[in-house]
C-alpha cells in the first residue's frame, strides 16, 4: 500500500471525527542502546537459489479443513495465529476462531466507524490467553473484547501504528512502520516501537527512526514472532532480527545478504516519496528486502524475501543444526503428497503453516487421481491417496484448509 493513501485516510478521518487530545503528558523514556554483540550472522547468497523439494525441509504434511457454515465463510484473510488449542483467522473485519481440529468456535465482528466499539481500518489482533481476551488495533484506536466479542475497553491513541503485540508485563507494544507523520492530533515520537501501559499512556520508545528512512514501511502479517518464550521483532528495511523480551533488547540474528544488502548510501541518494516507490527502486537495483514470515522452530529458521521486481519472492530455510546452513528456494516442489507447494506464513509449534483455498486443493487432487489411475502405483502413493480422500466431500466454496509442514530434525551435512 502506498503511504500517501494512508496519509489521505488519516487526514480524512481527523476532519470527520474531530479527534482531540485529552490525556495529560506523561514522562517518556527515550530508546536505549541495543546489544548487537551476540547476533548470529547468517550469510544469504541469493545466487545459490534453486528448486527445492519439500522433503528436504519437512518430514510430512498434514491438513486441517476449517469447518464451513452459512455464517462463517472466511474469504480473504490477512493473518493466521495459533494459541494453545485454538486457531485464529483474521480478515480485518472479522476474527474467526477454530479449535485445533478445525471445528468452528465462533467469530468476533468488528464494527466499522469511529463510535463506541467501532474501528476504522483494522490492522492487527492479539489474543490474551490468561484473560481469554482479544485486542484489535485500528486507526488510532485499540478495542479490547471478551472471548465472546463483548467490548471491554477502548484505548484512544495519539499515534497511528500499523501492528502491535503485548509485552510480558502486559503492556502494548506499538509498531510505527517507520512513520514520521505528524499533525496537530497525531504525535510523532520518532521511534518504531512504542510501549503503552493499561492506562493508554505511551511511556517508552525503542529503535529511533532514521529520518532518511521515514516512510519506508512494508506491511506484513506479523512483525512480532515468538519462539521458545522469546519475543522477536523485525521490520523493513532492517536486516536484524531482535529479541525484545523482558525489556532487554538484543540483536538475535543478522541476515547478511552480502552485495545484495541495501547500502546506507542508498538512503542518501534517493528521495523517498512512498514506500512503494522506495521498494521498487531497491529491487530494481538488485537489493534484497521486503522480508516477511520470519519464524523459528527447533530445527529451522524461515523467511520470505524479494530481490527483484520481475521474480516472485524467494523462500529461505536455515538449518540450525548445521551451523545455519542456508537453503534458498526460488521454486518449491511438493514431492511429499504431490499436492500444492505452499508459501508458509505462520508457525504452529515446530510446524510451518499456511492456508490454501479449497478449490485449489480440489483441482490438485483431481490431477493426482489421473496419475493414480494406474493401479500399479496406488500402493506406493498412500499420501497422495490420503489427499484425494480429504477432498472427496469438499466443494469449491468451502472455507480454506490449514496446510502445515512438520520440519525435519537435521543432522550435520557438508556444505
């Protein structure tokens, strides 16, 4: 999304809603030094990208069809998340909740508007497992709901974040996506991460925004992946993955793209008019960026990135047990059940997951049936037969299917 469209939205909403600031000013603690000394450097050579088969990374694939009812058709989605035995599917206007077998629990509808209980431009959600509450971030506002969708509290914001998460202490962490926009109503606190307490006061800022990079944002579903109790954070165009747990900020990983990383001089030599314009110029120059879907399991690190405007995103898998050996896939072939080759966008324990549409899965299954028409192959293709059985009672209008790959436990291999 081009940043100027968001600015127009901000200006329009402020005119219509006549928002005014009523909170007293509180003490704001400036960003402190980040510890970069312990970062693990991971070399990424984009010239080594190749065709990769799923069995190089995964032991197996499994599917969870999400129950379809007249009142829970999902359609397009923006985020998938897992907590305990629950599956959350966020579409912006609706949060659908399923159990881990795909059975429908219920939905939370987010009314559009600027009145009580309403949100403009819903961007993100958080599940609070201890309280069984859900927070939804909209334009300059956070609404907190019960698990059944009843409004608990509204937080009117003086900044305009695009994503958020919750700290271990229970405070909100707001992500500003390199935005330095300000007006009479919208504050510019100059940091990418802002900490807000349960009274709605922003009291702390991390990662000062370089003015040269103001407006260089990239919207992804999740800027705050979690692994093994650690809260990570990453954002475009930074190549570091940070650990922000317990208010101790350190660089966990550095993604070293070598000659393909954006040099600092690049920001001195261009005029940033929009995030879309910047990303296009960076990719035209062959620089790697637009990192998304960074997730860590016990066995691999995974993320997607781009290095060209004429090629699709590349998929990186870093094998943790082999000194961070990197596999870069320019194309993935599903040799496990010969079904779809997914782009993974979420993590469930040690599994990487995505949603695939029912009609795509049905079409793939029909193609596999043509192969299995040769009866001599059936006994060797049990996984393919399982996929066929899965789609037997599906229709093209059914809800998407959760597709997950179980990551391998790798032994040492030679590079």
